[in-house]
C-alpha cells in the first residue's frame, strides 16, 4: 500500500527549491534553432514568389509589379518553409519572439529596391514545382 | 466585559490573520510543488480585487444569504474568542454554513446546486465530529465554556488524543483540503466548477473568501484548545497541524463524497469512542 | 375553579363533536367549529393564567358514575373494532381486541372495586403545557380543517364526503387528549388512551380506500398491542395492590412502579411510533393533512411520550429505563437517516416526527432532571413547528397538486407567504437559534452526564448531522427558482393562511419566549419532581435571542440588495451553453434538453429498507430485553 | 488601490485550436513558468475571471460559447487572443468551418502571435492585458459603477 | 521500414453488413470507415485489422443520393464514423444505433465534402 | 426516490482542457446517461488538401493536434511516401523514431498531469508537467520549437541531430529515469490514486477489441496491440515490447501509459546507439498518384492517414482517423454507472485529444 507515495517527491521539491524560470526577471531560455520570428531582408529578393506560393498559411504576399513583399505576422506559423525554399536566402528565422499587440497590427511591409539592371527578372523560377 | 473585547478583536483581526494564513498556505503549497508561488499577501490582493469588480448578480437575494454567512461565521468566531459556550459556537457555525448553502441554492445553477448538495454532505460528515470535540472538552475539563476549557491547567491533548485524531481528520474537510475538498476547493479544475461559489462574482465572492478566513481562524482556535495550557507549545502545535494539513492536501487525490462521508464518520466513531469511553468507564468506577 | 375548567376542556369538545355530527354542511357548522376552537384555545390559555404557579393539584372527582360510562364506552369500542375487524377480515385486530378486552374486564371486575381512588384528575405544569398544545394547536388545526376539507373533497370527488364524522372524531379526539393529560386515575388514562387509538384508526381510514383501510388496521394493531401492555400494567397494579393513581404510583419509585412503568412505556413506544412500531405512523400519512398534523405529529403521538416522561422518575437509572432510552436513541438516529431518502414531504415529516419523538423517549428513559427538562421543551417546540409544516404542506399540496418536495421548487415565488412560513417551520426544526436546536442542545448536555451517555451522545451527534442534511435540502428546494413562476398564492383560502400565520407567529414566539416558558413552566415541574433543576445559563439565552434578532433583522438587508439598479444581472453558468429563461439547452445530437435540478437522496447509503431492517432488529431486541427484565424477576419472585 | 493588477484570474477557452496553444497556457501554470507568481489563477469559471484567454479560431459551434462566456464575465474584463489562430484564424483561416479570429465574435484587447504561443509570450501577453484591465477599471470608476 | 499490404476489396452494398459480420467472426476489429468523393461517386471504405495487424479493407461505391446500411448492428462503435460520414458527405446511413441526426458536426457549410455541398450563407464574412 | 438531474457538462468546463459537451443525466451523482457531442474544434482541415501543395500540407497535418504533432506530420509523410513509393533514408527513419518517442514522452507526461488534475491531485499534476519540460527542452533544442516541431517532410526530415546530441538526449533521459519512476509509482501504487482509478470505467478485452478501442485503452484490457509492431519508421530494427495491463479500468490505462514512458526512453537510447550515417532526405520528384493508408502509433493509439491522389500537386482526399475518434465508442460504454466525480477521470482515461478527433 502506498499511502503517500508522493511524499518523497514533495520533500525533494521543498528542499530542492523551486524549478521556476523567473521570466521576465530572467531572460527566456533560447536555443540556436529556436524559431522566434521571420525576418526578411529586402535587398537581395528576386521576387520569385516561392515563399508566397509555398507558404502553408499564405501569410506572405508578393506583388511583382509594385515590387512589394509583405507578411502578416499574425498569420505566420514560423514553420520556416519559406526559409528552406528561398533561392536567394533573404529570409531567416530569429530566436526572438514577437511582442503582444493591443490591436491587430498592420502587416509588415517591404518595398524591394530595384535591382542592378543586369539582374532584372533573372533567377525567377517557375514557382511551385 | 473583557470577553466581549476578545470577541470584537476577533471580528477585526481574524480576517488579517486568516488572509495571512491563506497566503502562507498558498506559498507553502507552491513550494511543495516545486514552484515559487504567489506573494504572501496574495489573498488580500484577491479579495481587494473582488471588491473592485462590477457588482453583478445572478439572483438578487444571493447577497443576503452570503452576508448572513459572513455575519454568522464572524459571530460564531467572536463567540468562541469571547470564551462562550462551545456548543453554541458550533451551532452558530452550522447556521452560517446553512446560509452559504442556501445562497448556492438560491441562484438555481447546475453547478452551484451540486456544490450545495455536496456542501451539505460535508456538513453532515463533519457535524458529529465537531459536536464530539466539544463533548470531549466537556468531559475532560468539566465545562463547555471556551474560557474555562482554555483555562484548564493540564494538556488536554493528553486526555483527548483520540478526539484530536478525529478532529484532525475532519479538519481536512473543514479547511477544504484534498482529499476532502469535495464541495469547493481552492484549486481550479473541479468537476463541479467552483461548487457553491460558481455563480458568485465580485464582492459576493469576496465576502465568501473573508468568511473562509474567519472560519480558518476559528478552526485554528479550536485546535489551539487542545494545547492551550502552554501558549508556546500551542503555537508550535497549531503551526504543525496546519502544515500537516497542507502536506496532506498535496499528497492525496480528491476522494469521492461517498468515501469522504464514510471515512470521516468511521474515524469519528472509532477515535471518539475509544477516547471518550475512558471517561465513562472512569466515571463508573 | 380548576375542576370546572378541566371538565370544560374535556367535555366541551365532546359537545362540539356531537354538534358537528348532527349539523349538516352549513355555515352554522363552520361557525360552531370556529367558535368552539377559539373557546377551547381560550380555555387552555385560561388554565395557564390561573394555575401556572400553583404546582401540582389533585382534583377529586368521584369515580362513579363516570367509571360506568367509561366501561360502557370501552365495551362499545371493543365491539366496534370487533365488527370492523370481522368485516375487513383482520383476524389480528380481532384477536388483539379480544385479549385486551378480556384483560381489562378481568381487571374491572376482579380488582377495580378494591382499589381506592381519591383524585381522578390533576393538573400540573406539564399538563398545562400539554393542554396548551392540545387546546391552541389542536383548535387551530380544526379551524384550518374547515377549508382544507372542503378543498380536499373538491380535489377528490371520488372520496365520499364524510365531514360530519370527520369533525366529530376530531373533537372527540381533542376531548380524549385533554382527558389523558388531566387523568390521575390510570384507568381513566387508559380509557382516554383507547379513545385516541380508535380516533386515529377511524381517521386514517377516512378515505376508505384499500390502502387507507390497511394502514388504519396497521395503526390499530400496533396501538392495540400497546393497549395490551397498558392493560397488563393495570392488571399488575391490581394484583400487587399498587396505587392506581398516577401521582402515588410514580412516588412509589422503581420498587413499586417499575413493572407498570415499563409496561406503560411499552404502550408509549407503540403510541409514539418508535421502532419497531414506526411503520404505522408512515402509513397514517394517507389521512387528510389536518389529521396528520393533529394526531400524528403534534398531539396523539405525544401522548406516548407524555406517558413515558410521566414515568421518567421511575425509569431513571434502571436497566429497563436504559432500554427505553436506547430504543428512543436508535429511533432518533435511524429515522433521521431514513428521512434523507424521502422526497414525499409528508413521509419526510413523519420520519422527522418519529425521530424527534425518539429523542424525547430517550430523554424520558434516561429520566434525569436535565433530560426531562430537555424532553418537555422538545415536545413544545416540535408541536408548534411540526404542525405548521404539516399544514403548510397541505396548503401547498392543494395548489401545486403534489406533496413532493421536488415539486416545490420556486415556491418562494409561487407562494411567497406560505413558502416563508415553511422556511420558518424548517428553521424551527433544526437551526440555531430556533427551538428544536436549543432542546437538542439541552438533551445533549443531559445525555453526557447520564450513565452510558456516550452511546446517546454519539447517536445525537450523528443524528443531528443527518437532520441537518434533510432539512437544509428541503429549505434549498423552496428557494431554488428555475423558472419565472407566477404567484398563485391568491387561490389559498384566507382562513388557511391565517392559521398558518398564527402557527408561524407561535413558532417565533415560542423561540423568543423560550426562557420564559422554561422558567415558569418547565423548571417548576422538574423541580417539583426531582428537587433539582437545570438552566441554560442567562448569557447563553441572551446570545440565542441576539442571534434570533439578527436573523429577523437580516432580511432588511434585502432592501439594500434587492434593487439591482446599479448592477448587472448575469445569466446562470451553463458550461458555455446559452441560458434561456426556461432553462433549456442544446444537448448532444441536437436534442433540446431542459435543465433539471434535484436534491440528493443518498439511497445507497441511507436506503429505507436497509435501515428499517437494522432498526427493527435492534429495537425488537431492546424491547424484548426490556420486557424480559421485568417478567423474569416477576416470575422468579 | 488597483488590486486588479495583482490578481488577474483567467478563464481559458479553446476556440478551435490544435491544442498547441492550450497546452502552453496550461504549461504556464506549472513549476517552470508558474504564473501564480503574479497572482494569476486559472479559474475556469467566467464569473470569477478577469481575463478571457482564447486560443484557436472561431468555428461554427464555438461562436455562441465564446459569446456566452464573455457575457458572463463581470466588468472589467479583458480578452486576450493567444496564438495566430485566435488572432486571425491562422493556418485554418481558409477552412470551411472557421470564421477567423476571435475578434469576429467579441472585442479583443490583446493579440499575442505565435504558433504555438510560448509560455514567455503568454506571460508578456498577460502583463499587457493587465494594463488594459487597469484602464478599464479606471474608466468603470469614472462612470461611477 | 516495412510497407504494409493493404488489400481493398470492392463489394456490393447489399452484402456489406454480412461481410462485416463475417469479419467480426474472423476476429477483426473495425479500424475505420473512410469516405471519399471520387469521380461523381462516393467510395466508402471499411478497414479491418486482425490481431496480427493484418489490415484489410472492404469498399462499397455509392451513387449520389444512395444510402448505406449501418454496420452498427455488427460493430457497436461504428456510429461515430457513420455519423461523421453523414454530416460531412451528406450520405445517408440507415439504422445507426446512436444517431446524432446531423448534429455530429454542426458545420457552417452543410455537407462540405459532398459532391455538391449545400452551402449556407455565412452569418458574417468580414475578413480583414 | 431519486430524481434525475440533467445538466450540461461542457463545452466550457474547467476540467476539460478542450471543448466537448456531455448531457449528464444523473441520479444523485450516479450517471445514468451521458452522450458526448463534439464539433467545437472541427475546422475541416482535411479539405485544405485541395488548396495546398501536398509537400506543404505536412505543416497543416502537424497542426491537426499540437500534442502529437510530430507523429501526425510523420504519418502524413508516410502516407504520401507510401503512395509515391519513396525510399526514405534510414537515418531519417531513425530520427523520426527519436522524435516520435520524444513526443510520446511529452504527451504521456502531459496526460498523466491532466489525469492527476482530474482527480484533484494538484501537486502530482505539477510534478508531471515539471518533468515534461525536460523533454520539451530537448525538442526545442533539436527542432526549434517546443510543441509543434515542424521537422518532418515528405521524403525525410528537415533537420539532423548530431550523434553527440543524440547521446546527450539519451543520457539526459537516463538521469530523468529515477524521477519518472517515482512518478510512475505514485500513479500505480498510491492509495488515494487507486481509490479514484481502480475499477472505474472497466472494459473487457472482448468489448475493447470489438468497440475498436486503440492504444493504451486497448492495451489496458490485455491486448498487446501496438502499431509500432508493424515496423514503420525504424521500429522494425528496434527492440521493444508493448506495455500491457489486464484490469481494463482507468487505473490500468494509467499504468500502461506510465510504463510506456520507459519503453520510449529505451527506444530512444537504442536509436541513439544504432542510428546509421547517411542522408536525411530524398528528393521528391513528380506528384503522387494512388492511395495509401499510413498507420502509426500515437501516444493515444493508432492513427491512420489515408491519402488518395490523382497525379496533381493537390491531393484528392486526405482523411485522418485519430485514436480519440476511435475511442469515443469505448468511452461511451465505460461511462455507464460512474459518478459525477468520475466523469472527468473517465473522459480523460482515453486521453481525449479533441483537436485530433475533429480535425
């Protein structure tokens, strides 16, 4: 009969001190791989739209004509699919979480700078194969 | 006259002490669970907040019953600390609980109703033990008056060990501690939501909380009586008893009401019969 | 003075009874009942006023020719029972009445002439209390019965309207009850005792349905059995030459009176429906509610405990006395426990009556001065609160067509005044600072100091826990309000309501005045018997009154909480389900379900059948031991 | 004054989430994150709660439930949408049975992104909600309630 | 890694319940009932497993508007699948022991997987 | 004399982490009728296959359920790989096994905690969840997310775990073992727990099998049925015996799950020893055509992902039969005659994952 089998655990807890990670007094525990948020660097983007077409949640919208790239962070699941697929490596994940917001914020919006003339429209693969 | 002053002092100070005890309780519980736990004054924050909330109601009459609960529980405590008749204290305490139960009935809600029924079962389970505690005190000290029991020169605990065991067992239910927290428990996640207090919000709930504090102090007072001959021992003993209750709270699953009722009655019967029979056999000889 | 008053109280109801029998259903009859009721009540009060401080007074009434008349009536009763027993094929009843009549007749012819009786009537504080209960509550119930019975027959056209004989028996019964409490001559006592048995038998069988007839015979069997016990007591007195006067007999103490005391206590156990005889009282609930209120809760069953308490000084400290007390204590606990499983209000009240009488019996069996003090108070508080409850249930039943507690939810809206009065009655039954609790407290104290008191202390401790449960859940049911109900109270007759009001006022009044009652009636009585008396302590009385005052004032806070102007009304929590006014919710599989809330009955723990078997076994054992204890020494001697 | 800030009690409802956020909300109660440090209790009873934590998006059957819980909470109260599903419908936005974020049914005061939200984000979110709660309390007092 | 054999036997609707009963006698448990709308017809597949993990399937093909008999008389627990198929595909299953009457899943679009789903106008379609 | 009490239990209820609804019809507190209804978490994600590339759908499949998310992703991949007959590299299979077993560990610890909570045993709940965080840390370190890992893809896995890290995980679990043993002892031996769980919601072996119970519910009735025995992923190369109990009640279900903690640790340690070198994915070319039932053992029991494809990048039909869905019928049967206080316990004893069940 185990009348109070947990007594051992309880006493270990009492004498071992709390296991609590005292966030926010202490910083959150992070790992190199931690997928916090998606970061986009517009400089090298080739507007290939793979990120948009292969995004499982369709959080990314790329307009070739207007040369814009925008993401709804309140839709992004930070799966990193776009990061894996991006041929130009302009996307990566940071291990820092996004802050809460009081309102549904506007989407993160980027205008892609005009590339040097020789690169125009180059490197655009047929999406989605 | 002094007696009345004690009573009044209880009415004023008991919430402070009770709230503090509740805070320490939560803190110790958290430590047993490997957590940091809330600030010691958390119970006061909670009640303070409840009184800041909107005054909403489900049935207009609910506050009347809860006020009755609060007033009578304070009254019975005051009577106790004024040195009054222990039986009368117990009856007043029962009356106050009936007010709580009626308050829960009055809101006509599924979970409050089940809570009320369970609270009644709880009262039914504990009532014999509490009455027998006072009988034990009477047999040992010759008086029902708290003042005279407290003034009894010897260690009552040595005369009433069985009664104390039974009382300790029932105290778990009175303090709403696991395994006998069948009606309302301090933790969330119960199948009956929050039992009797399910429908109470804001200040109504705040009053219930304060009443719990009064009750805790009153129960501590009754525990004290067993050790009253030496205040120092009493302080240590009461603290140990309370700690033991917290420990039991953290080492058991919640029992079902059938088991709770049966086991409390059984323990009551065995422990008090074994203990009190001594007085009767002694009295006959 | 007293003689006339006593004769008035005994004979005047008889007169009214005859009038009721001859007058047709006409306002005149109703007025006769009302006026007689008021007069009887006034008579009882007048008795109190004139003789409350004069102690016990014996009143000499010549035995003849009253004795002759009584004997004729006893024979007539026997013949009637014999006839009915043959007609309804109840051999047991026939046998019992034959045995009983034989015993009594033998006593009458063999011994009665030789026994000298000086004072056939007497009055003391206890009989004043009983007379007040009979006079005031009894006549209130009779007045209530006027409109109740009219309503009753409107609701039950299938039942033959025999209101004439109904009121006839009711008033005969009142007369007999007065006779019981004023009789000093045990023969007289026995006569009146038999009359109440017959009255009860006839009233239970009022509707003449098969169930009613069977239950009436059940009651008759049990009471006749008790009657045989009583007759044996008389015979014993005849054989041993012990005094036939109650006063002398009790003075004689255990040496002289133990055997008759035990036999009469046995009769008392049957009359007050103690285990193992309690089944008849439950069966008696088929009778119209005023009958239940008058005979089966506030007065007739009290005759049983009255007898036991009268003999308490004899029983006190004896082993048979302890047995009587144990039967009472066991009954108290088990009947309370069985009450938990009842949802029929009248059955529950019946169980509660049995339980409370058990407590009184326990006190009587213990028989110490403290115990008797408590017992008398118990009788008082129980009588007022229980009659109020029975009558209220009767009124409610006529409006909602159910006597089931579960059907009484929302009564606080449907019939606020009646509900409030039931609330008063219920709180009067079990809550501090109301009466019953004070008496329980007193009996607890009495038990502690009694020999073997631990058993009684345990029974009362557990019993009061159980009591708490079944009363409180009924209380809760009344104020639970699932639907928005309309007020249907207007349909209740004013007369009914007024009686209920009067009884509620009595409950509260008795609670408020209880120190006074204790000081001026109970304590002098106890003092005169025992030379000692107990008191509750003045400070405790003050605290009690204070609590009562608080409870009475507390509803005023409703004025503050009542208006919800600055508040928001929230819906009932239904686990996220929308709360509709009619408490429906969308259930699984799209089925529309209605919330249904009911009390717990804990059938598995306090099942009637199971507990009854235990109770009967234990109490039969106790009763047999008790009887054996007096028979064996007698045989040996 | 303002005990409100020291004793936020939450009620959690799972709109139509995948459980990811739910278990993280629960994980916050447990020793490693222990939100009771801030006086937070998961009451599970709308009548007692100050903060309504919703995870997952709104689906057909959940609409009425969310609305009902919200209505039963006494003022001041704050709604916090935890996780991207609660914020916008998230990955299930296009499903036939999903209406979108919680703001389709009740006003949301705090949006916390993440799939699933992490315990640290939950703590941040509740701290954020406390500010809103205090504002609402102040406003309620101004209105004289 | 092993790849399981998954035989699928297409049978007549009429013999379904008998075949299921036979499967039960052979000691199979009902693993799942799946439905798919393929090429204008509904394929309802009943998957069974024996104690040695052998996995077999029975399939019936139902025309739109057709009905499937319930296998709940054989496998009591099949009601969950059959109610689901009814609610998602709009396929009538006759004689279910625990019939939710179309309230197993209350969906915004009635019978979303049906060949022609019965759409219901959404109460609120604002999308930001 | 008892009257029936009819109350709604759920969809929102503190003991239910997820919304389901029960109409409870009780006499006193004895349940005479309890029919569950679901649909509060139904999203309809199976239909999303028509809009998403079959390769990206794995992220949605993972979000069928946040608890057994990895195994859902993996089973989906198995299904597609089954249709396309893709040979998954052995290392990828081993990694999938490791993550599966980590998922099982965290899920079982989570469930044990919830079970403790349902019994009103708060400190046990806390202890279970405290230990669970070790597993979550391993998860986050190897995949980048605590709960929904996103590390499986069609044709393999997305991330490798170094052999050193694998051994570290195995050793960490070894260190955790004594604490887990203490935890198991509480669930299996503690008298207050046995009082609550013993003899509750009992199913016989025959009943469980014919009602289609899966996973620990089935194994608690004495049927050693574990889909891992079919040898998907790397299980055919690892050695294990399924935990089995015979009592068939809630206690047995708890005991099975508690025991499986150690099976999982053993499997991870074996995998860390045996894992071969090599690539972690194969390139996926073309689109699937055909149909396949992928079965695997989730913490809650057998899950089935059925895929039907017609050669385009969108699948025709994707159907998930989750263990909870299958366990609803056994649940309904085992609810008969229990008490109100047992309702959360019995409901939890099948480890309901409503998110899974409704998709």
